[in-house]
C-alpha cells in the first residue's frame, strides 16, 4: 500500500524565512469521513457495474472516463474547501491528464502557484496547500503531487524529458484558468520536437530491451511491454510535440495514418485497455503484468471457459497477442512517419534502385502503394533488395505501410 509522503517535502519550493512570523491558520472545514465514505462507495459502484457488464471495449472506456470524472469532482471539492491561494490552479498530469483512470492507477496532480506566493512565503497560503494534500490522502486519494510555479515547471521540463512528457498531457481541473494557460504557453515554448523525439525513442528502445524486446512474452506487461499501451502513448506524445495531432483522428486528418489504420489502432487500444482494467480489478491492486497466476481469473471475467482444445487463459492470451502484434506493427509505421515529418526527410531526393524500389534518404521505398497487390513476389524481393544494397539503413514508412496492408496477399497459395 502506498504511504503518504511528508507534506513539507512536497512543498519545498516555497519556504518561510526566519524573519517571518507565521500567522494563525484556521483549519478548513472539510468533512473528511463523509467524503471518504462517498468516494469509496462511488468507486465501488463503478467497479461493480464494470464487473457485471460484458467485457467489451466500450464498458472499459466508460469505466476509465467515469473514474477520472469521479476524482475530478472530488479534487474540486477539496480544492474549494481548503481555500487555496488566489491565483493557484490544480492540474491533472501524466496518465490522469488524459482524462482516464484505471482502477488502481496513479493520480498525478500539479498545484500551480503564483510567483508572488513563492517569493513571499505566505504561511497561510502554504498551510492551505499542505491541508489540501493531507486531505486528499485522508479521503483515500493516493495522489502524486508537486507544487511549482510556472517558471519552475519550465525549468524542470527543460532538463527532464519525463517532466516534459507529463506536462505535455496536462489538463486543467480547477482554480485559475489563466495560470494553466500560462503553463501551456511556457510548455510549448520549451518543446524542441527533434530533441524530444530523440529522447523518447531512446527511452522506448531501452524499455523494449527491459521487457524482452518482444510482444510475445509469456507473462507480458500490458502497459510497458512491446506492443503494450505505452507504445501507443509514445506515438501520441511525439505527434503532440511536433504539432501533428492529439488523437488518432487528428493524425489521420494530417495524413500520418489511413482511416483503416486509425480503426485498427482504436480497436486494439480498446482491447489492451479492457485487459488492463480487468487485470487491475482481479488483482485488487495496480498490476500490469499478465502473470500466470492471474491469467485464468482474468480470462473468466471475459466469459472464457476451458475447452478440450484450449484453456480459458490461452484464449485470453491469444487475444492479447493479436492486439500487441498489431500495435507493434503500427507503432513502427507511425514513428517512422513522424520522424520523416520532424526531420523533413519526406522530401529527400529519390534514387531509382530498380522498377520496384527507390532509395529515399537511405530508406527503401516502394514505387507505389499497391505494389504488393499488383506483384506479390515483390514482398520477398523487398528483403532481398535491402540485404543486397548496403547503402540502405531501413524500410521507409511507406514501405512498412504497404507491407502491413498486404497481409491478406500472404495466404496459403502465396506461401506454397
């Protein structure tokens, strides 16, 4: 179980000097037992409805949204009751900033305070912030909190890509909207799309290595493993940083993915979210690994049963692997597309290799999107050409997309 952090540590940026005399502080009127009981009951009701409903992506999406709304409302009540400093704002960051909460996910919040408060060290205001953080934990909201000015946020983000990523998904909750707008402006100014791309791709490669570099692990982490939810989040982070869109629909509108790919991404993202939500509920804690001990229990919540040919857990894992495989393939295509946009290599000069392929900036490119449908043998020739030409460093996004869309061509007749 998580432990409550020491409140003064969370609020270190603002300190009271020895020359200042703290003024008496009247504790805020906050009915903690009632709020704790209400939150516990409302959350239990949402989880019970999810457990009793059919295991569909729609029910999972509804649960994640409703849990976030429940926490939004409760944080707003606490913020008001604690009489937070004038000009302060409460901001959701990280995963909570996306407006979704899994049953046992972290609740990350940023308390934005005015620079004048940081400079003055007003003890009454500091006590209000401390009371807010304490009240959240007393009520049952195990929040991860930071207290900063907009200037401090900009300075921290400039030197830490993790903080920069967290702020990228920030969402206003309550308080001063002007303060949040200022944060959004500073965050955008500090963003360098090329540097962010380099850092996040390195981070992704390291994560993939840590999780066996395969989506087919026997006990995969449905968030962090290759093909997991984190791979989809990386794509959206990179797209946001490059102003290419904030969701799959916007990326499709910008031409980074086709309508078919957008549907594939939404469907498989929904499957992964559904599995993770059910996993949290079965485990009764934050657990993102589909460990052997939980696979059967999670499978049973989907209505899967053992048959002479397959165990229930095998049916579940087959569904997971199909989703993870699709995410892995689409992640490669989209990241290459974003890289080309960020670096401007989509306009690189072409070199003709043969009647099927081109060299575009060191990447093997098909001459047309329908090459593999017109000439299925070109699928094998793709890899032969790549091996024979030592000037090539990879397949282009267009080639990967064409291969992905030609999966139906590689049927039994083709293999024979």
